[in-house]
C-alpha cells in the first residue's frame, strides 16, 4: 500500500491575480459556473447552450485544456436560516430541517500546459516539479492565453442563463484541499492507494470512464426526452447525460476534459486507427463495432467544415463510506450509461489512481492518448452538464424543489425589477385542486414579511388563517340591511378638501350611477365643482344622504351659481339615480351611517372583506366593491412606502357583471402609484372575457401560478403567450396526496422564467389553510371552544393522529 501526503506534493506553486501556477508548470484559470435550474430548459434551450459553448471554446488557443467539473454531494438541508418568528414559520422550519438533498457545484478550468503537444506517455509522475520556478512576469504567449480565456468568460457572462465567477486564491486552495482530502469534513487525511481500493479518510473511491471511441454509442445529442415526465402527448427534455448528474443521488463528480488540438493532427491519427482496426476486424465483433464508430467520426469531421477536432475524456468519480456500497453505485452508473448506449471503461489499480489525480485541473493535461477519444468538439459538448439544482433568491416566497422537496425561495416581488415590471399575479386552478390553499400559502408568507393584505373574498377561505394573528386583522362581512361603515364623503377638515379627494369622489359617484354616457370631461369637471361647493357650504355630517339633500335643495340655482351649462350635467338625473341609495331607497342602508369607520382599519395589516352574501346581486356587489375601494384609498395605501397586496378570490363570480371588471381594472391602474400588487384567483382563464379590459389586466400580470388541470392548458398558453416549454412544464405536473410526503405541484412563471415547484407543508400549516369539509368544521368548533387558533390547531392535529 502506498499513500500520498498532499502537504509534500501540493499541486499549487502560487496564485497571482486568479492565475494558478501549478507545481508541474501548468497555468490554470478557474471559474465557478452558475447554470440554469434543472427542468427549466426546453429542447431548443439545450441546443442554444450547446451552440454557445461551441462558439466560446472553438476559438481558444491551440493546446488549451478545458476541464469542466461538476461536484455532487449528499447533504442535509439546513433550515436554520429560515424565518421562525411565527407559529407557522417555526412549524415549517422544523418540518424541513435536516431533510436529505444534493448539493451541486459546477466549475470550469482553462489550463495552459508546458507540454504544448499534449502527448503524454501512459504514466506520468504528476507531482514532479518543474525547475523553472515562478516566472517574474508572464511571457507573451501566456498573457495571450489569459486574455483569451478572460474574453471567453466575458462572452459567456453576457449571455442568458450562464454566469462565470472567477475563483480567487483562497477559493482555489479550498477547492484543492477538499478534492484531495476526499471531501472528508472536519479532518485532514492522506490518500491511501492499493490495487483494490482508493481510500481517502473515511471514503472509498471508484471511477468509470469514457476514454476511447469504442465506448461511445451510435449517436449523441444535446438533449433527450425525460422519461419521468414525457408522455405521448408532450415531450419534456433533459440534458443527454443528466442522469449522471442530479439524477444520480450519490456522492460523485463528473469530469469532462477537452484537449483542443490542431485541426490537422487528429484526422491522421484517426486514419491510423482505422488502418489498425481493419487489420484486426476479423478477430471479433467488438473490433468491427469500434471500426464502424471511428469511420463515422471521420466522415462527420470531413463533411463539417466548422468542425473542431479534439481529444476528450469523461469520467464519473464516486465514493462512499462503506466500501461494500460501491458495487451498487457502479451498477447505477453503468445502467445510466447503458441507457445512453455508452459502454464505460472500468479502470483498476494504477489507472484508477491516475484518473483520480488527473481529474484535478492542475494535472488534467497529463492524460495519455490511450485515455482520450477523438471527436468533434460539437460531439463532446453533448456530454456536457448544463443545469443545476433549484436556486433560491435572497428573499421571497417559500416553495419546494421537484427533486428532494427541500425549500426554495422565489422572489415574486422583484423590487429591483430584474425579471418583472409588474408584480401582479394570477392563480389558475379548477375546483378542488387547491387554489385557495395556494393563495393562503402565498399571502401568509407575504403577511409575515410585513406586507399589508386586503382580501376580497366570496368564499370564506381566509378567516382561519387570520385568527392566528389576533389584534392584527379585521373581517368585514356584509349583512343584509347593515352598512359597512365606509363613508366616501367623510373628511376631517372640509375647508381644505384636496383635489385628489374630489377626483376620487367624482369617479365613485359616476360609477355608482353607472353614468358612462355623461362621465366625459365636461361632466367630470361639473361634478367636481358641485362637490367642492358642497364642502364649502356644508360644514358637518358629510355623507351621500347630505350631499343628496344639498343637491335637492339647490337644484334650481346651483348650476347657474357655478356657471355650469345645463347641457354638461343634469342634476335632476343625478337625483333620480342617487335616490336608490338615500332615504327609503332600496339600498339606502349602505350609506345610512354618516360616521366613517375606516379609521379603525388603519392599524390592521390583514383586512378581509367577505362578500359571500352579495355574490349573486349585481347592484350590491358593485357598490360594495366601490366602498371597499374607498376604504383602501383612505387607509390601506396611505403609506406608499409600505408594501401591499389586494387579492380577489373567487374572481369569476365577481366577473359576471361588466362594471365589476372595470372597477378591478381601476386597481390595476392605481396600484402603479403605490408599492403594491394585485392578485386574482380563477378556475379558468376563460372566465376572463375576451375584451380590452381583460387584456389590460393580463398584460399587467407577470407572475403566473397554475395548478394541475386535467382539461389541459391550451387556452392558458394562448392568452398568456406561454412558450412550448411552459406548456410541457404544465403537462408534466403531478400531485402526490397519498405518499409519506404529500405535495401538490405548481407551475410558476416570473416574467420569462418558469419552472414547476412543489407545495408541501407541515400539519400545522395544512390545518391553518383548510377551507371546507368536515375537517375545517371541526377546526372551527375547536377554535370556538378554546378561543385560540394555535391551541385549536394543536388539538386538531392530535385528534387526527389518534384516528389514523
């Protein structure tokens, strides 16, 4: 048995300005790669990335070695950074803490070798130091190499989906120590070598490689259908070797090493290999198969003038604490290779040791010709890993990824407007698929982040959640014959009524009278003059009834007094239309109270207007929405620095009336002046009429949520202009409501970025979101008994467990 002590054989001589001087004379520039999220790429996206890498790498200097390394480590999710101030936040943190997952780090290294021919004997001492030492300054050709690499990195950084961050000296040293320390944590160790085992600390290593043309199948491509999500109706793609990346849930590293040789050199080598294989073709079918593959590579090179001939090496390095588990991991990797029609090489002894050592970028130039296959650069880049794990934003709403059900934070507010200009959102889902459950989850997290919420609800879906925050919410319910106590005419100082109040009040009155035929500029100016005069002459008790009486008492002289032509505004018509809301009018109770009650909402951050009782009454619902708008203007959006959201749940029931849609459009226009967002919840996008108003609403909605819909998503795609991959993502959604980890899947599109996420919640959160059924009724009774929603939820969960 032999061992390697890294302290005495360190690969790094020194590092200057990101340039690594290896002890063997190589020069290395390293970068950490930021890649797109897994499942977010379409077939055309994979083709675009393939072309991007080809355009970037093909012009690098001859003799450059490009080493892409993807490190996958089994981890446990650390939930300590999640918020835990509230009851539901603590439950969520505890639910996901220490859940198993995979961490992925992608690197790319550009290596300049002293051996320009890159022609090594079978075995090279990787630790042999060069005598020249550290140059005082870079030679001209080395400066050119560094500049070319930096230009390539800048080119990639200016493209969509990929970012390169240079590794500084400390980062490269930490990476090197982790690699040669075998990714053992909390200890330093040695590399122990013997013919049957590669052991580093507690970890036993093994490797499978693609090291000659005979390993490769008939063809490769940039992407293939993902069998887990693809069906006869749609095709959901993944990278060609993604099954060896995140699809392999083991500790492992995928190394892709490219030797960028001259165009003329390796066609001659191919000809020599063909001649040798032709001589031995009669000695076995394996030689015949390899001969066929090499000829195919030769033909491809000859036919494509844009081809860049290279040598390449691919290996998968993997490890486990238990040596006995390596054979099972080997079988998994072989199965993945078999699916791709690739026959890997399984090195033993010295070869295994060599592949491990030479898979560090400082030594990546030391592979022998027998360790490399000859191919076109385009071909080799099909064996490139182009996606990574789900990525969390710095702040936002918590969902779960589709791989391990671990928390992912997505910024659906986007303060910096990097992805969206309008943060309004829409939730689409048929009855029973959980749209109110999803809305509860989104709004609850917003609320706990300090966002003020106004929920206009026709289904009673949010009161249970609100009761978890006693003293901080108000529920305003419509009861027949009772006023909400919202008085649009109320002012504290009538002598200084501002223009904004008069504008809002004029709009309110025109909407109340449904007087679209007279609500032109002339009528608007006339009405504002009447209102201003009303406040000047009437000093107290301002309300719709007192304004009505003022108009009635002065109808003969008021227009003349204010120099308003009678053709511009008819007071008689106004009195007739407003009579329904005063005295003994049908809806007079709505404005019966002169005192305004909205002041009591100012300190409430969660307001719920339950309008279930009026959802079938066009007139009442329309007036109620106008009164709610007044309350929002007066108290909710008073502080424009404070974030706020207005949600319209069961929106379709409200949309049955045209003037309601116009009223909601007002919110979309007004919200731009405030630090806020509008949300709507619909069963189907077809519940929005096809007209200019609905089109305006959709245009200003740039955050889209959709749950599973067995009827399909064609209309959603057409009206929201979704991409083909968006549609494939929608079709791929699956729920699991019976397994150990129950979850629903949801499609989330933020601007132009989309992916499918999962929604899994702990029992406490699930109980808080219950909206109907026997369980919801039981929880309501428990709350009435204990008067505390947290206590009720704890008791409810205990009862549920006892009956399981």
